[in-house]
């Protein structure tokens, strides 16, 4: 008579905290995120630009990548594209100061599972990370509307992309601030550039978009939900 054997668990459920890579070009912000989420999440690596982010993610294979949208070397979109070529199941949660429709749609189109803004509370961020790790899609309430509008056709994504492709990253930053009503000196202070440089960028944006003044620029950006 044979003795009964214990069942063998071939795929045990993961235990311990979720493993996360934090990607942002500001060291102080990365440190702040680490300290805020360390009670529920293990930060296994940090990165400040596209090449270091791709390397860190492919080496550590975290449960979730917490990813800023705007960084040197191509930004969050480029990180997602490069990583998914090697790790197609990798999950990304965008965490950005930007709440523009363009930024939200661009990272979702290439494979991010969610997008939240940097004003999110620590507990909410930990919950968002957990939900993305489990396969859910997570968005800050206002940003979810952008995604729904894009899929419903309310926002002409192709047209937005084509127009914005004409602008450099710095021109996009200047355009958004001007459209939000910032004065030239306020834009200069926000972006750490001279007023003369702001004027040059605004002139270039108006020329590339075939607009005549900042009032038309504000209307153009508002219509496309970029501000």
C-alpha cells in the first residue's frame, strides 16, 4: 500500500512586496518616491534617462516600471518601445507632472497600463502599482477621459501627433505654458531659459503650426486638449 503524497505546487503565488523600477531624470523626485512607497513596494533599481532605464529594467525584470514621460534621450515612450521588444509582458505605469492629452495618449498607445499625475497620494500610488501588476489599467480620473475620447474619436490622435511632430520637445513645453496663460518671463523662470529664448521658441511654434498669435495658439492647444 503506497503512502499518499502531498500535492506539489508548481506555480506558487508571489510573496513579498512588489518589485519596482523608478525612472525619472530628477534624483530628488526618485528619492521622494522611494521613501513614500517603501512600506509596500521594493524599489529594485532607479534610472534617469532612456539607456539606463532600458538596462535597469531588462536586468531586474520588475513587476512594474514607474515611468516619467519626459526625460533625456527620447522620454518614456522610447523606454517602453525598447523594453517591450525584449520583455513583451513588462508592465508600465506612467507617473508625470504633465496632464496633457498628448502625453497620456502617447504612452498608452505604445503599451503603458496606466497614467497618474505626481500629485497622487502615496497610498493611492501604491494601490495603482499593485493594480497594474495584477493587470488592471489605472488612470487619474481626469486622464481617463482623454483615453476614452481618443478611442471614441473625439480626439483626432493622428492629427495631434502630426502637428506635434513638427515641434521640438522644448517647443512643446513652451507651447503648453503659453497656452496656459503664462507670461514670457514666467515661462523663462519655469524652464530655466532666457526671455529671448522663449520669444524665439514661440515664434518658431507659431510658424510651424501656421498660427498668427498666442491667442490662436491657446485655442489650438485647448481644442486638442493639450493643456
